[in-house]
C-alpha cells in the first residue's frame, strides 16, 4: 500500500532533500572515505543537521524536539539514504 504524505510531511521531505543535496551529496561520503576520516561523519554537517531540527524529529517539543512521529522520521531517514549521508 502506498504511503500518501500530508502537505506538512511533503514540506519536511523537501526541506531534508534540499538540505542534504546541498550539504551532503554522495561526493561528501566519498571525501570522508578518501580522507580516511576516523569518525566517519562530518561533525559540522551533523551540527547543521541538528540546527535544522532533523535530529530531534521524534523528540517531544517540551524537550526541545519537533514532536513529530515515525512517518516524519522515516521521511528524513529516506532522504539520508538517498544521498548516502553518513550520520
């Protein structure tokens, strides 16, 4: 059964896709690999990801998160997978 996203979920998907396409294209993963980055992740990218609110998508608003659900977390995870973002 196909998942039909709401307008808000589509906006979240567009925001995540746009952010990751600009800041973490597949070349980003390759650069980490080629540089033999010991962490395997970019701390600057993770910080920016958090500033966009993506890291706290399922954290309640009262605790500083976005207070969204599993579908929204899945939308962001799908965007991460599309660009092979190491996170």
